[in-house]
């Protein structure tokens, strides 16, 4: 289990503060735009609401429209992205 997950399980007050903050963020223009775009991509990929457990993968520098991927791998892969410098 991730350390963040275990922290919020053992600290209910902190979990409630985080959920309150997330609720407010999802109503902002930025939060709404992110959610709308993610849902649109999932619909385009045919995975929205079908219960397959897949999600649209996004990655830095992607020019594609995304690909289906297990959500656990999707979140994990973004942490491994490293910038590559061109050698001229």
C-alpha cells in the first residue's frame, strides 16, 4: 500500500480535509476542464462506462489521442518519465 493511502486511512480528519478540498477543486474551471477532457477521451476510446477497468493513458509529449491502460499502470508510468536531451 502506498504511503499516502496508509496515511489517509490512519488519519480520518486529514482524509476529510483532503476530500473537502478535492470537492472544491473539481468545481473550478481547471478541475472541470480536466474532467471533461478525460471523459471525452475515454468515450472516444470506447472505455467510458463499460466496466472494463481500463482508462485512457496520458503521457508527456504525447501526440496521440491516448491508449487504453490499466489505471494502476497509467498513474505509475507518469512518474517514470524523464526528459531526453538531443545531442547535436
